[in-house]
C-alpha cells in the first residue's frame, strides 16, 4: 500500500518499535509519523506553488489518502488552507 509502518522502520534498523521510536525522537525531536507528515506538507507546498494540480491531486501525490484530512492538517500547520496558500503564492 505504500504506507510506512513503525514496525517496518524499526525492523530495517534491527530495533524494537519502542526502542526505535525513543531513538528517533531523541535524534530528531519528532516522532517518525510527525516527521513524515512534515515532509509531505513541504512537498505539497512546493506543488501548490509550482503546479496547477488540484488540492486533491496534490494530497494524493504526497501521500495523504484523504483530501479533507490533508486540508485540515495543512491549515493547522500553515495557518491557512491549501487554496489560500496557493493564492498567496501567486498561483491560481
């Protein structure tokens, strides 16, 4: 399905999921899930600024499987919805 799971990430490092999570948080200050979400939002911002893809298409391309959830997370993190971010960036 293309989804990353904590157990898979931990296994790739030869660690238990709990130990992997502690090490990751200590090293990066975020959980793996929060870091992945951050990276997906950064990729979405680039696509919003540089393409005319719909917000739903962008959500799917960056790994959000639910466009309304993408909109909610984007608004929470950026302070405005994706469409407003795009307009502010000069793309219509």
